[in-house]
C-alpha cells in the first residue's frame, strides 16, 4: 500500500463500494482475494490496529490510546491514518476495516453516535477513503467481533448465531446464513438496552432497568464497590487487596479473587451470570439462534460466569423441555476479535481495489508502450531527414 500513498483521491465511486456488499457476504467471503488487510478496533481506551491474513492470522499489531472524546473527530482520524501508514510500510495492505464502538448507519459510512468519542453523524468512511489509497469499511465493533467468531472462532459452522459482548456495557450482533443483520438503520444488536427490570437502575442511555445495568463489567464493579463502601464483612478480602482504596476495585481483580475462591466475588459473578442467562432466554424467544457466543472482557471469568448463565437460561427459556436449546459458549478470539473481523470484512471489498489497480497498471503500460513507440518513430524520422540532406 505504501507505494500508493501519494495517489490522489479517485472520486466518490469507492465510497459506495459497501452498499451492495451486505447481500453478498456469504458468497463473497469464499471468493475474496487472499490478501492482507488492516483491521482497526476503536474502543473507549485504546485503538488497536493489525494486519490480518486470509486465514485470520494476525501478522502484526499496533496499539495506542484512544484520543479523548473532547477532541475533534479529525484527531481520531489522524490516529487511524498514522497506524495504517505505519503498518503499510512493512505489509502490502489492500483494504482497511474499522470496528467502531458506536452506532454505524446502514450504508456503513457514518458513525451516528459513539459514546466514548466526539463522533456525531461522522462520515468516517468517506473521510478516511479520501486519505488512504485503499477501500475503507466501517462497522460496529460487535458486528466485526461476531463475524470473526463465525469465520475463525467459536461460531464456525453455525448458520444462526448471536454474539453477546460483555464489557463496560453489553453489545451484540446477529448473524444469519452468513450475513450480519444490521437492521433497517444499521443499529441492530443493541441488546444491552433491553429493559429487564422496570424502574430499575438508571442507565446512561436515559432509561431505567436496562439489561447492561445487571449483567456487565460496570454492574459487576458497582456491586463490589457498594459492598466494600458499606464495610460488609464479605468484602474484607477485596478491601485488603486494594488497601482500602475502593475505586481500585476492577472487574479483572474480582475475577482473579473469584478464581482464588473468594466467596463474595464468586457470588457476584454468579449474579451477573444469572442475569446474563435471563437476557439470553429473552433473545432466544425473539431470534431462535442455534448458538450464543459470549465475548468481551467479562467473559474472561469463563465458567464462573457462563455456568450460571446456562442454568438461568434453562430455567427461563420459553417452552423449555419442548424445544431445542441453543448452545452457549465463550468466544475464542479474545480482545482481537473485533480487529480480525474488521480486517476480514474489509477483504470483501479488496477485490474491487485490485481490479482498479490492475486497470491503472495496464493503462500505464499501454501509455509507456505508446510513448516508446512515439520516441522511436521520432528518432527514425530525424535520422531519415539527416540522410536525405546528405
């Protein structure tokens, strides 16, 4: 890609590449060119970029902090461009895919809203396409993670898959017959804001009782800190671990103590898991998938979380005992899933870039042949004229 860095932007044709890709995803991924692409995962704290091959293997990664959300959108775009250009110095990159933590429109051009960034109806794809000489794809980060798990991870072989990402909040994605279901306006999969407790905890979205207020990293940490602040006897161990600094209680610390057998931390993860199972049962009633893949940072608790989720799912599933039960499994690709999925989805549009590149090369070669022929004729004519004068 670095050899094309100085090429001018070639108009808006490339900006419409993705509008018909969604209906061809299942067919296209099987015939997409086996070329390296860059995936970008933009979260609330970090931007991770990596070069990924056609088999989902990561060839190189770079990480940097996410610019503060008070800064202009261009600052984030500059960060993305620098990472891509850095990677392109060492790899022949053919496309760039971006998984953004926010709402992305159905055309996968604009980031409608990103809670951790200053993007509001930001035409991210068009802006980056104007600065990079390869196609750019933009999608929600949960969609890209689900695609990666379906292609290379825990969801391989599944025709109907739902992914739940448990982090600060809850994200999600739906895949059916090899296609990501984005909805009419591109914002499907916002499972975390289903209401599960009317009048419950206030959610940053403005509503009360959202699912992510009961089954997420924030919910886990909130409950632990409340017990510690109340000086509950069951919290003495975790209070000692943070030397009385309650704000130092984090999700990974709770998981670590639970693995060591701390009764309070085990119980907190069981509570989060039970709420997870309730929400999954609701989704099963609505979507009837064959598999739920659980990803995100909280999923690192593994069976401490997923075991109680399976139990609660079986208890709350509509028609339990008279219908097949979806498989519930932990994601396999870890924190790199969003990056890998973004890169693989970008590969679907790399073919068009390769064709355009080939046509440019062919035009250049024809021009060179014509110019060489013209120079040869010119020299012949000049020699002939001199001979005639003699």
